[in-house]
C-alpha cells in the first residue's frame, strides 16, 4: 500500500514496485510541504476521486491507482477496496490532490505533521 513521508521539505508518496507498475510511474510522487492547503481523513476515498484515470490502473470499487486528469489539472490516487483514507489538498504544486487509502488515517496525517 502506498505510504506518505516527509523528505527534504517534500511530501512524498512512496509506492511499491507493483504499485509503480500499476500507476505507470517509475519515480515517487512529490510535492512541497509548503503547498499543502488541507489534509483530512475520509471514510470513503472513492467519493473524493475526480477526473479520469490517465494513466493508471482502475477497477471501480477495487483499485484506483495513478494519475487522474480533468479541468482541475491532475491528482494522484492510490485507493484500494473499502478502506478509509486521507485526502491531501495542494496549492501551487504539480498535483492538485493526493488521495490514498490507509488503515490508520489519523496516524498517517500525524506522520506528515497534520
């Protein structure tokens, strides 16, 4: 499962090798910590997804992994099954939003200082 970490002033989404393959990414997703405008836990991360998957892997209710694009720009998603998650809103970064499932949303947010 994708994880969040802080590294050198950036928020970093770390992906396993299989997740990198499924997301069609070979590097980490990064955004400056200073660009975080909101970070919140969510019970249903599926309802937070916007745009279309491009590129990535998707099967509704099962997996949404990769870049999501729309008139808003682009988001990154790593959403699996019926788990809770976190939504990180970004302002002025390459990504508009990061949506991840996690077994411990509050702990995940604490780990990034939110």
